[in-house]
C-alpha cells in the first residue's frame, strides 16, 4: 500500500517565508501599474457616459397670441444675446423668416 505524504517546507523562525528579488518587485510593481491603468480606464469610460446629453424630447413652447421670436427668445434665454437666441430658435425649428403663429410649437434649445 502506497500513501502520499505532503511535507511542508521548512521555515526558519524569525524569517519571512517569502523574499522578493529585484526582478520580483519589478513584476509586482508592473502588475499594480497595469491594474491602476485598467481601473482608471473603466472610471473614464463611465464618466464619459455620464456627460452625454440628456435623452428624451427636447423642450418646447406653444406660441401665444402676440408672441414674436424675440419675445420667446427673451423669455426662455434671458442671459443670452437676443440675436443669437433668435437665430438658434430659427435654426432649431427650420424657420426661414421671423413669422410665428399662435398655436405653433417651437423647439427650444436644451439649455433654456
């Protein structure tokens, strides 16, 4: 009858069981640098997804009687230059002129 015997390695008292050579330390350091790189890449891709524009329908407004593009631009974007706000309203809504009619639905810029 044959039995397998496992003998544990001898460890001297007072000495650590493992010593890293210079090459071993370089390998461990390289592994940690690679692990940190992968972690930062994962965090970067997660953060870049968070910065995407919001989904869903864009904000809109219904034109009231007496409204002009200038009035709507001033009401929805008071901090912006009026001409730039009117130009953006025209561009977003495909308007060639400045005439809007009561009941028209205008798409507003997302920052409005």
